[in-house]
């Protein structure tokens, strides 16, 4: 990962936008859409800055001056001058999906966005809102956080009760909560690694790594493989798979 993806709350905050023309207009629309207030130069309380100038030297000088004020700066079409880049966005508010290439190819990011947009139903945001509204009910149904997460994961899985690709999933949250949705017991799966390259993982292995609660592995398993697991999955260095795996999905990575 070459950049850290974050979602910045600009609502009511001040953003510097230097420049005029089509590129500046595009950034202005993005800032306003996120609730930001645009100013043409630095002022106290400014959050970030965009520079949309055609002349290379003017753009560089403007970026340096703003950076000297402590701002993170984006310079349009000049990734080497950027502290951050703006991604291609799939907007299903409150669900937001951002696709970035680190400035390598805006066209590629756009193409990926278009593919993802075609997959996601228009009411995906309504599902997110329904789940948010049901937080207290879910906590009451599954008091243990691990049980609650596993129940939600199961419901949101492909073909699950709340499959995100289902157009009417948002309407099924109450029914799901009232159902006898099972909490999956302990489960151990083995992944046989064929190489140290994560690109050689099978689709099944990649899916399991993204779902696992615990990952058991020898010390020799490469970090690049472990990075494909969920960030909050517990890693265990071990010489053999666990005889009594903990609750949820556990993986044994064998080489």
C-alpha cells in the first residue's frame, strides 16, 4: 500500500482552492459536495488545499507556500507534488467507496469505479442506515461483540439474509433481527500456501483470509500473505494448527 486511504470530514470546514478553469471547477464541486467552504488563499482554520494551475512553476510555488502553512496539498495532474490524491468515488451515501491509484492513472480508477457502480444497488446506503438504526437492537440480541460481528458477517455474506447486492436488503433488517439467525461455532480451515506471493492465493484462500477471526501460522509465512487477512484478525505464530480453535473462523496457513 503506497498511500493511506482515509475519509476526511469537511463539513463546515475551510478548504483552499487556487486556480480557475475546468480542473478547478471539478475540485470545487467535490469540496462543496463534501460540505466544505472554499477560499482562494490560506486563512486560519483551513483544513486542506487544492492547486489547479496550468503553469508548472506557479503550481509548485503555490503548493510550497500552502505546505509551509502546515496544509496537506493536492496539485491537480501532478502527483509528484501531492501530499494526497483524490480518488474515483462511488457514492451510495452513507456508503462511500474510493478507488485510488496514487496518481498513476485516473482513467484506470474511473474504469474500476464504473464497474463497481454497476454492481451495487442504488439502495445500498439505505441498508447502511438501517443497520446503524438497529445497533442497539443488535447489541441486545448479541451482547458479546464477537458473536455480534459473526452474526452480521453471516447476514451480509453472499446469499445471506442481508446480502448487500440484494435490492431489498434494507427492508429485511427487522426480519433478520427477529429470526433465529445462528451464530457460527468454532471452525478451522486450512490454507495450503503454494508460494510467498499473495497474488498466487486462490479465490477461496483470499476470501477466507478476509473473513477469519484468528490466523495461525508458522513464523516463516511471509508478511505479504498475512497482510491479506483482516486487520483485526488475531495472528498466532504456531508450529501446528490449534487442537481446540477459539470461537469463530480460524485459519491454519501451511506451506
